């Protein structure tokens, strides 16, 4: 995750994606200010994330495009710098019966999921800016590693039989505890990817508790649902 640093009596950091976007052409739907620091007072530093309505971070901001209000009084921004600070990412796999469905070549949905995750992690080799964690219900777990190869080795250890696995929200509760740990660097993003079959019979109160735990740190949960007990082709 990239970020900008702003400087004035205020220094801000702005997160961005991997391709340029014009701030003038995007509609802003998410703004987050975090990690406010007054260690260099009267200069103040903070990190700023700004995203459009598609969830993409807006690039190419200039100091005059950012207005800061202190008790209603505008404060000018004297410096704005984009940084790449990485992301604290937790991937949670919650295997269930639908994961075990196989195609005509005998390849299961779970095989495809793990292959996609492995390919993603391999594409991150050589980079150590992210903080990576993995939790597989009934399988391996690893927390807060910066080397993608360590994460890949943990994934490869998984021997869970998805056809007999019993999914639940327990692994997601545990993931929130891990992802809420302090980040290695200020201004890092946080996110959870939860891969699960449909969870029938789960109490609504459990989902409410999960949302309540993620709210203080504004942790987004992205969900991949592996549904349908029918056949598929690939």
C-alpha cells in the first residue's frame, strides 16, 4: 500500500494503488486519517487514505488539493509525499463441503483456491513491505511474516479434507485479534480476506460482534463465498 506524506503544521500520508489515477477525475467515497503524531510539534504528521467509489486509491494529489480544519480553521498543507508502506493482511480459509467439489480433471475448488493464493504470494517475492498472516481452520497458521516464501510454505502444509471440514466463524474471530496487532510501520493498511462456504445457522449476534471488533481500527473484511453443491467446469 502506497501513502502520501503531507507537511505544514500538519504532515499527512496518503495511501495509493499501483497505477496512476487523477484526483480530479475520481469521486471520493472514503477518507481516513490515522497515526497522528506531534513528536515534531509544531509540525504534525499523520497518514491519510483516500479512495474512490470503486475502492481504488486516488493518486497524484498536490498539497493545495487537501484542506485541513482545526476547530473550523483551515490549515494549509506545505508538504505532501506519496509512500508505499505495505499492508497488514490476514487471509483466513474456512474449508467446507463446497470446497471439495471436483471438476472432470479431478481438481477441486479448494485446489484452485490454494493455487490462486500461491500464485499471488509468489508474485510478491522480493518484497518485504507487507505483513502477512494465514489461518486455515483445522490446518496451519502463521502470523506476521514479511517474507512471502514463509507464507507459501505454511499454505503448502495444509492437509485439510474439505469434504469433511466443518466451517464456522471461529477462525474469523481469531483473525481479527491477529490483524489488530500493532503494524510494523505507521500508516500501513489492514485487511482480512475470508474464504468460506455459506454459513447456515450462524447467529446474527456473532456477525455483529465481528463488526464491532473491526470498527475501532476500520479493518475491512473481504469475503469470497464458495457456494453451490453442484458441479462446475474449469
